[in-house]
C-alpha cells in the first residue's frame, strides 16, 4: 500500500453477548464476487425507516451504494426490504456471485431456510425467488459492529 494511504479494512475487538471477545473486521469477498452489506435504521416515533446498501468488490472498492427512506416499518421488514432491493439491483447489474451480509439473525435464517414458517414475511418469498435465479448468493450473519458504515449511512439517509 502506498505511504499515506489507509486501508479500507478496519479491525477491532468486540465483546459478543456470550461474553467472548472476537476480532471484527470487514473482509473483502473472493475474486469475482461482490459483497453486499445492508444497514437500516428505524425511528418508530417519527414513522421513519431508512435503508442503505453498500456493494464492494474483492479490492474493497465501492461498486454501488445507495440509501432511501422507506416510511414506517418494523426492523425485520426493513432488513427484508434491504435484501430484496440489493439483490434486485445486483441482478440487474449482472452480478454472478454475491456474498450478502446482514446483522439480523432472523432475516439471515429466513433467507437460508427452506422452512415455510418464515414465509409469513411477505418479502421472504420474493427474496427466495431472486436468490434462486441463475447466480450464486450466500447470505451470512455478521455482528452489527462489523457493519458500522451502513448503519451510519442509514442514519444520514433519514434527513
């Protein structure tokens, strides 16, 4: 790396709920993959929710990113909208291999499960349809502390 240039990767220690300490670090996806990180914020007292998507390549280069307000929404539905929008966008841009990271365990389980009990969420079946197109999509859970960029952008998107 040239002198004076900072790495886009950041690393820090986080204590996770069971009391263990782990290293949290954004990691670039494999070659020919893109990584989609989603983030959202809800302000129920203001009837506002905003979503942000950031897509980076194997060099940590920003490929696509955007944010928008989606109105009054609960957190799980906000996360589902982010995933649906992000996958639709990447499909339209011709992505072939996508690693999607979300800090919502419920949403990650819903995306990865074939269990019909998750189909209670209206968007889940739409997400599954997009996932099962002719491409590779892996959905994984990350801790919120590893996803701070998208959450900070979601807060800015509110205004």
